[in-house]
C-alpha cells in the first residue's frame, strides 16, 4: 500500500509464514509497493507539490469533525457554481497508507478537476492503526458517511447521489463499506450508489506476514474477519446494487493486481455491475495523478461512475 515501512526490510525481519506459495522477500516484493517502486518518494513529493498548487483558489470547508477524535475529519468542496439545494453528485475519497499513515491533504490535487466537472468532493481522514483496529477504521468511514448523508445538502450536494473512491488501503475500506446494511438505521439501503476501488487489497491474509504489520497490528484472525473477499457487497432484492470500478496500475506486482481481478470476479458473480480497468504504464504511486487530467483514462472512468 501507499506507505510501507521501508523499501528493503533488514535481513531477518520476516515472520515465518507463506501465502499462495510466497514467503520472505518474494512476498514482500508483491505486497510492499515501495520495494516495487524504488523511486516512490519522488511520487509522494509530486503529490505534495500538486496538492499545494491545487489549494490556490479551491473553495471548501476543511477539517469538519464527524467524530470526536482529531483524525475523524473530512473536507467538503462544493461543485463549481453549486448553491445549497442544487443537488450535485457527491463523491467521497479515502486515502491509503496501509491503514496506519498518510492524510487526505496529500491527495488534494484530485479535487479541482472533479469540482470543475460539477461534483461535490469530500476527502475523508480516519483514525490510524495501531491505535485502533482495521475494524474500527471501517466504523470511522461509516460514521463519515452518516455525516455526509445528514449534512451534505447544506453544501449543495445531493445525499441521494453519493459515491466513493479509495486508493490502496482506502479501496479496501470502501469495499467493506459496501457490505454494510443501512436499513436498520432507517437509511436508504442504496446509500452508496457506486465505488471506484483503485489498487486495493481485498484478501488480508498476507498482511500479518509482512514487516509493516509491526505498525498495523493485524492478527491472522482479524485479517480473516476484515477481508473483503469474505465480506462482499450486500445485495438485496429489489435494491439496485452499487456500480463498481475496480482497477490497478499496469506496472504493479502481479499478485497485487490479482487481488483486484479476484474481487471483481466475486462482485460480478453476485450480479453487481462491474467495470474492470487496468491503467497501463502506471505504478502504485503514479496512478492517482491521472485524476489531475480530465482527459485521462482514470478521470473519465471515475467521472462516469459518479454520474
């Protein structure tokens, strides 16, 4: 994911264990994007520059609390030209960082093109591991969605037109949101109309075997409980299922890409409308910068999903 511990872990740091015939450094090469992209820091620096530039003239309200913790915040950037009750589509973005790092501000570069295309954009922060579990982070995202459903109309957004996107760990979180049943809360069963799941991990079994898990604290039992492959999107009779865009970078490690392929197949078998999309020439760190270009493959795919 977007913020693994080191590009090459010190010798001897690998716990014993095997996943799909891989162990040790081989497993690390597939599940530590920093090892797969040696110049990863150049991309993170580029994200920061692009996001700093995007702040000029960008309207919105930052760091609104949807919970009491300092990290339980979100931003609301109204669609260009929108006024309260104008009913623009609403799109939440969930950042990556292996559930224990990074911040929504790093991806602010994504906001202006979406806003300019008529979308109200809501980047979300959440509490981080190991202070909380992955399950508690999922609860944060659900709470953020409750806040958006209740309040986004005050900013010109339409609470009946909510979609999500997430990158890396954020894609995993978005996938688990799709498994949530909203009806006991007296909310629409189809509260989330669609999700763009970008470069995600959906089977968490390998994570406890990685050195980065020292900072995540994921047990094998919790990895099973939090695996999206075992908690697929909820499908209810008479309710339109969410539209899905599931993709990964063409230059990502093969087993990382396989995770997207397998999750897409699972969702298709459940009858969900799925678009599977690879992004040729893109690695784990470069791919999201396509969102700065309205003519790019990723922007057009995400914008089509938003509707």
